[in-house]
């Protein structure tokens, strides 16, 4: 629920600034939405991978492979989330600049 809420809030912030921030806000607003969607897409891959650990608790090599796969998806998620944070800062700066 938290992940979906964060993506929706990012999209809402982008939409608000898109309307009121002028053309200079369009690029960061679009980037914010795209990165939020990509982060959510990576979550749809990472979460089921992690939930499979219950099925293979006794199989250490398989569990190790599963953790490696999850770590890869988690790294993608982290990269998109950090990029989204930077894009939100850019969006905020653009909105602030347009308001002044």
C-alpha cells in the first residue's frame, strides 16, 4: 500500500506542477511519473521473488540463487527510487522557481 501511495503522490505532485509550473516543469514532471512507474514495475518482480523463500527454505543453493535474484531486482528498485527522489527535487525547484 505504501508503494502505491508513494507512486500516486508523485504522480499527483507532477500533475499539479505540470498545470501550474509552465513549460519548464514538463520535463521533470514527466520524469517523476516515469520513474515512479518503473519503481513500481520493479517491485512487481522483486516482491514475488522474495515471497518464494518459504517454498525452498531447506534448499540452501536454491535459496542463495533466490536471494541473488531478489538483490538484483532490489538494486533496480533502489536506483529508480533514488532517481525519482532526485527528479522530485528537480520538480520542486522548478515549481518554486516558477512561483517566484
